[in-house]
C-alpha cells in the first residue's frame, strides 16, 4: 500500500529512534519497498499501526532495523583505502609500535561492517602487508546495527555471487574453504574478527582503543549533529597517531583543524587526534 503523509511521519520517527537514520518525505518509495512485507506479516492495516506496534515489540523493532538498513557491500570496497593501508598506513603504524609495550598488538574497528566483507578484507590486507602475520595479536572488531547482518558476518559463509563481488582468486584460494553451498572464511582469518550489534549513536563505551577505524557510508544517513558527534566519539577511541577512513564521498574537513584530510594512494583519510581540542567541537 502507498504510504500516506501520516505513515511516512510515523516510520521516519520510528527509524530515527531505533537506529538514527534520518528519513524524510522523499523516502516514501523506500518505506514501501522495505516495509510492505512487515505490514502483512504482523497484521497491520497501515504504517502508523506498524510503528505503534514496533514500539511495544522488540522482535518487530529488529525486523524494522533489518529491513530499513542498507547492507550493500563487497570485498575491498573502493580499492584505494586498502592500497593506502598496504603501502603507507600499516607499515608506518607497525614501525611506530616497534618500541612500545605491545609491539605486535593491532586493533581495527570496522564500524557499520554490514555482513562482514569489510572486516575480513581488512584482515586480508593486513596479512598481505605483514610477514608472518599469524604471530601478531591482530583483532578486528566489526559492528553493525542490523542483527541479521552481524549474524551473517559471524557465520562467515558466503555464496558464489557474494564472493564474486571484489574478491580475487588469490585471496579466495588463501583464505576460503568450501562449506556446504558456499565458501567459508578459514579459521586463520575468522578467529581474528569478532562481531557485535552496536548502534553508533549510542555512547561508544567499552570498546577500548584502536589503531585504525573504518566508518564508511553510514553517517550520510545521520543528521549533521549526529554525524559530528559520531566522528568525534570515534576519534576518542583512536590511539594517538591512529587513522580513520570515512566514505569516499564523505568529507570531514568541516569538523575542525584536527580533521584536515590527508591523501595516500588517492584515498582520503584522517588522523584526528594529533592535537588538542577534540572535545570542544561538541560544544
């Protein structure tokens, strides 16, 4: 059924409450395309009733989040960030760790990891760069708002079609094994990646510190205030000298002088905690 103005308002408010995605009246096609099935499944006469019922039903809330979030992803997405990692950022971070208390500990956050391709691509890029990478204490932390996406990432089994989207034959042969009707990430890579459901608009507590964060193509759906709050919060979880990548079309230069963009291998990235004053941007 075609959403009315009241339907659109109800769904927009619900989605914003559940996962921080900002929709407007131009998104009626998205509401109809993503949520029409839930109307029938949950016996609701319109989207206003669906929204009201979702506020009282945690399982329906999960269904709405899974339906509305975009889980479009592929291996080594956009290519250039991974070239920057292998040719510039990984080597420099590894050199900087040489004299530290934990010279072989490396932590990466794949925020908005979708079904896991980005997290596993980061693991493969690290393995491509670091000799004897299995001797490293490498941890890749993948998070996403969608429970179904996180479950897929945890299972780490992908169809032939999913593997065809950006994965080289070299990486397939090195890190994947045939599993049922699909291909599973091998244990060498899988045990270095852990996944959790996390709403990036909630406080970023209990995550520890990271050397590298990928947070790409998610904040474009947030309000300007939420976007600023997210990236400032992410910066506070970075080790000094750590790097952050946003989406290829997401400039963060407006966040202040700490966010001057740097370009390596045609990829834009940031070192936001190189000077003081991060917290003042939230005032």
